[in-house]
C-alpha cells in the first residue's frame, strides 16, 4: 500500500500523516493508489436545524460534509428560530456543539426573521458568527441594505448576499429560456440576480463593506463582479458545481433539477468557467439544501427549491475539470479549500482527506449520509471517492 502525495499540497497545508498508524486497517481492502489532500471548506450549506430536522440535522449534514472531504462548513440562517438574536443563535450553537462531526460555522441573519424589514441584532451576534446573510431572500430595500452594510462594516464582518429582485420572480420555477418556453414553465430571468448585484455593488462602493455574492449563476453577474474587482471593491463571489456542469438543456421533469438560482444557458455556464479561470469567481460552494422526499416529488413546478451537494462536489469538479485539463488540482484546491478559508477568516487546519482518484463509480443518492437525496448528478459516472477524512486528529469519516 502506497500513498501518492502531492508535495506542494502537503507543504502548503502542513498536512502530516501519523508516523506509525495504519490509515486503513482492513487488509482486505485495496488502497494501492490514493492521494492525500487537505480538508475542504464550504461557506454555503443548509443544515436545517433547529426547526426543520425532518430535512436534515447538524449531525447528518456534518457527516455528509465529512464524506465529501469537508472539514469546515458555514451554515446559512434560514432556520426556526432564525438566528437573528443572540438567544436564537444560541440554540443553533448548542446543537453544533453537541452533534457536529466537522467544524460548523453559523451565519447570523441580516434582518429579523429574514423578512428584510428590521435589522437583526448584528452587534450581539458578531463574535459568534462567521458572517451575516439573509440567504434564501434578497434584501429588497436599498436603504435597509445600506444600513446593514454600514453596521457590518463597523463590526468587520462580511455580508454574504442572496441576490434576487422579488418583483421580477413572477412565480418562476426554472430559468427563463428555451426549455421553459418549450414546456410551458414560468421562468426566472437572469435579471432577478444581476440587477440586485448591480445595486449592491453601488452600495459597497459607498459603504466600503466586505461583500460576498452567493451562488452566482448568470453571465451578467460575472461581468459586474469582474468590473467591481477591477475598481478595487472588497468583493468576492462563489458558484456551485451544478452551474458549471449543466445547462437548461440538461433539465428533466424531476425535482432534483430544481434549485434557486436555476441552471441557466450554455453562455452562462461558459461565463462561469471563464470567471473561475480569470479569478473573478473565488470559490466553489455546494449550496447543499436538503428537503424531504415528499417535498422534492413535485417535478419542476411543484418541488421545493434546493438540491444536495456535499458528497458530490469534489468528485464532480475533479472529473469534469481536473481530469479534462480545464483546471489543475492546485486550482481546484484553491477554490475548495484555500480561498474560502482566506476570505472568511477560517483557520487553516491540520486536516487531511484520502482519495481514490482512479476508480470510477456511479453517483447513488441512496449511499449519501445526508438525509436529502435530490441530486442532479444521480447516475453520473465520476472519479474521486473519499476514503477517509481526518479533522483535528480525529477520523470523522472512513469508507
């Protein structure tokens, strides 16, 4: 049994293997070809607890993260109660302390109940949250967003914005494109996203806040962020594997293809890839958003928005982008481990993951540790199977 290491990764992440311990005590298993990588960091996940534990729990979500090679994740605040005050946040913190298999960093909400009307208790929560967001909802009021940015700036905290103009939604369920027109679905235009990004970037210029754009999906959004960076604004952004792999032509009449923002057109996908290659897009996230089987059984029109992604993110990106030569492994590690931690001030840990990169397998949601099973990657053949995840010296996942 040999360990095939990339020394650049090992040096950069200070990853150290045990001097004597056998990583895989099962002598019947074949681990003749594997690679050690750092633990990944996902700054955009939904673990649904407290409030919606029938969808996911801190325990199941963090176990899914560990199986996907993640040792740090940041949990969005669309919970019940919404973490919009210190007492509400404390409920989530206690569950994390009791049940998390990996490090879970909570977001604090921007507004009370994520309703966009009254500012949340930012000052009280600031020492205990990774950043502030009303993810799932865009802050519609310009004046409210300006006030929130000024307060976040004073606290030295990032605002991670879900950018969506409500008046443009019009009941849309998938991208407003050829598939929607052909099949008679109400569409979600790209303008719902880029118009709010444009507004927010003007406010960033005015306030100087550290600003992060969630789940970028549209070509216009990429260009706006590219221009903002050239102006020197403190702006970063993220996208997810499904926006980089699929287009509306890949849609099926199945809830596992319904998410918000939606999968868009080939021109958007190409713009996202270009944005990654030129540094406009800073990181890959999953927007892991589990729902119950019933909630995802209504096809494209009636299913809840959201898919799971923690257990497929690296395999999909490695298969589609590293094995094809679009990205190097170093670039993918930057996108999934280095840049997320650097931007959000998450310490660089002495964690590592062990991967079989040579054996193809089929994505089967029934094997997921997440309670959510809705994945657009179901049935896809991928490379990159996580064999072990070690965090803080503890084995948190072993195949």
